[in-house]
C-alpha cells in the first residue's frame, strides 16, 4: 500500500495540482488537510474519475479534512467522541476523519495551530491532543494517524530552534502531547527521507526564499502501529510537489507499506 498525507491548503485552489499529483504519485490512500470547503463542495467526481472513493469532513472555513482511497473506504467516522470543540464543547471544528482502507485503519487529522502559548487556542490544542489520545486507545490495529500535527517533534525538525523561541509548534507541552498520543496506542513516528538537504521538512512558509533556502519544519507526520512500522519499505517527502506556481505551503509525505504490514 502507498499511503500519503498532504496539507493541500484549499482543495479548490489546488485542484489541478491535486489531480496531477494523484495521477503521477498514485497513492492508494491519501489523507488531506485544510481542504477549506464543505463536504458537499469537495471535488468528489473529479477524484472518482481517477479511481478514488472520498470521505470529506469540512465546514467551508480554514480547516477540513478528507480521505481518498482506491482500496476501500469502510466504517467512516467524521470527528471523534470527546472532541473538545472551540470555543466550547458544542462548536466542533472539522479536524478528523477516519476509515478502514484495505485493512488499515487510517486517520487524517488537522491539529489546531495554537497561535501563541498565551492564546486560548493553545489550551484548546493541548486538550484536543489529549482527547484524541484517549479515543484512539480503542482503535484497532493496524493503524496509521496521518496529517498536519502543527508540532515539530524535536529540535532537528525545525531549521533553527532559536528562531522559534517562545513560539508554538516547539514547546515542551506540545511535544509531550505528541508523546502521549504515541504511547496511547504504541504508535511509531515514520520519519521520511528528504529529497533535498539533510532534514525531511514538510512545511515552508510562503515568505520569499524560505523554500529555496530550505528553511522549513517537519510538522506533517505519519504515526503507525508496530506491524505497519515494521513493513515500511520507503518513506519520503515529495518536495517536488511544493515547487512551481501556486503550491501549497506543505509537501506530501509518502509511505510505502508491504502487504504484510496490514495483517494486524
């Protein structure tokens, strides 16, 4: 199975690039984040023409997630029980969708940004992580949780730790939240190889020169259960998808899994 995740940063704005990438990369399952459209507005027919079923979860604002699969899309769940919502327990954002695809339970998640450590969105981010960790304890193996986690797991996952001092994405509570999530279901960080440079960054700010200077972060992650981890034959950041006119500010992460990794 070829599993991929990509914060596409508006599926409508990036549709030609998405379709081109699906045709060239041919993932069996693709997790999308920041689709920025409702489920009804998602280009279901266009991706169906390429052989993909779709499960989209969006409200038309800045978030939204989706799963595309050509190996089955069963037991679809939009959101999860215990989602804290923001600014209250009732107003749930569209940040998670999951389904069983070819024997693998796959989640596409778009973790709250957090904005600044002093902002209410930061506390929401940590609570969202905690509620997700509590929920996935009961998820079946084999399991993969993929998406834009808005956290760089280590200092090696940012171009310059000093540049992020006092900012979100690198604080100890956020990194601890990642650890708790991994330990909740014995998940493993599938670290991809870079296609350029010595670190597998997945996000580069749109500001001039950041991408070309490789001043990025690794915040798009694939967390997988043990049998999946043991069956990974390759994992890479498709940096070429970040090039050209009008790209997303994220690049896809692609993971190749041998069939035995889906046995449980």
